[in-house]
C-alpha cells in the first residue's frame, strides 16, 4: 500500500474521470460491473427539492454574483489531495455545461485563512483546516473565499497514483530544472532525480515531480504551475481508449458527496468538450511573511475580478 506521503496531488486523474469524462464513466457503470467505488455520500434528504445538483445549499444566491450564478449551468467541485492529515493540494474545478469550458483554480496550500486569532501561526494556513474541522468546513471556507456556489467535493486517497499514470503510458512534461532531493529517513527512503527538459514521466517519476517543492523561483506558485502543466498534459492523453481503465483505478480511492446519478447526467453536457477549452488559474494574491511563517495573502478584488470573468459578468462586488 502506498504510504500517506505518496497521497500527494493527482487531481488530474480525478478531474479527468469526474468532471471531464462522465460519458466514459457512464460506460463503466452500465457495462463494466466490476468497478470498485470508494465512498459516495448520497445527498441529504432535507435539501430543497428545487435545488439542482450543480447548485449549493450553503450559498447565498441573493448577492449580485449569486443572482448571476443562479442563471448559469456551472458545476463547481472542490478537488483535494491529501498528504497525511493536511491538504497538500486544493483545486476548484468549474465546468460550464452550456459553454463546454472548464476552469481549474488552484488555491495555494499556504493561503492565509485564520479561524481564531489565538491559533498558532501554522494553523492559520488553509491546508490545516481539513484535519481540524473536516472536509465540509474546508468546502464552505473556499465557497466564501471565491464567492461562488461550492458544496460538492472529491477527496482523494491515492493507493493507485503510480498505476494511474502507468496506465496512461506516462505523461509528458517540461521539467523546469534538474530536480534532485533525497530523504533517507523517510519510510520508505525517498530519492528524486528528474533531469531538466521535455520528457515522458512514468508513474513513480510523475509522483516525484508533483511532490517536489524546492528550487522554484516563486516557491509554491512555481509548484502549482508545474502541477497545472501536468494536469493539462495528462487530460489530453487520458481522453482516449484507456480512460475506462483509468477511471476504475481512480474511483477506488475517492470520497465524494456527489450523487453518482447526477454525474452520469452530465454525460450529455460533455458531448463536444475539448481539452483545449481548459483554463488553469491560481487564486489571486501575494506571498508574505507573517508571525514568522510564509503565507499567501488572498487578493479580494483580484478574486472578484477572476470570478466575474469566469461567470461572464462585470463590476460585481463580492458579497458574503
């Protein structure tokens, strides 16, 4: 079994199988009866009947952006990759079911999001929230942070990370520099040695590439850019004949609160989708040092402008 430290960002596999490939997912459920699913939570029975599956019961639709969001068929889902009890990667995938475009918004793990002024500095980072308050609290916090409807989540525990990449036959990336790192005290010992340049990485190399943190000129933002490059490359390769096998591998390690029938219902909306219509973004903000630690401070006006653009509206004042 792959140890918890291997459970690092592989949202690409989830996004491929969960958001961008529901047609193939439908094939698996209706044709291939051997698929193993992780944990899928059915919707709460007390939710309003009129609530559509892409809407949120925790979101205030009376805001300006909320009114616009109510008229949009846009499915938002939080994708979380774990490293131990902390969220090593946080990403919001947003799919426009009418425009057939997808947005991937990465939220830096060091994003400043204090819940209590008396908390220790490290607890004020967003990647500490999951272990303290659970996935629902993390989802609601990011819904508030972005100002968009967000209630659905996919939480990934990766026992099959390496095999998913190997099923694809590897993923091509442009390694920005020679990645070298070793930790003989890790269990098992960790050794990373990935040469610079364009190359096809196998499963183990891909995992090391996604884990690597040192050496980026802009620190964690550089790592996010590398991850986003990997995602787009993996998505393009995965939209092929090996996709059913990939989905089976990924879905055995998923916890989600999305009703599977709703996922299958997305199939018609996926017809005509192209991976060329995937836009990758990073939460607007800047890195700074507070209380002796490095934090990423969200830019509220920048976030509002980004979400306005995604929802196709202008001059919207974000309201919580």
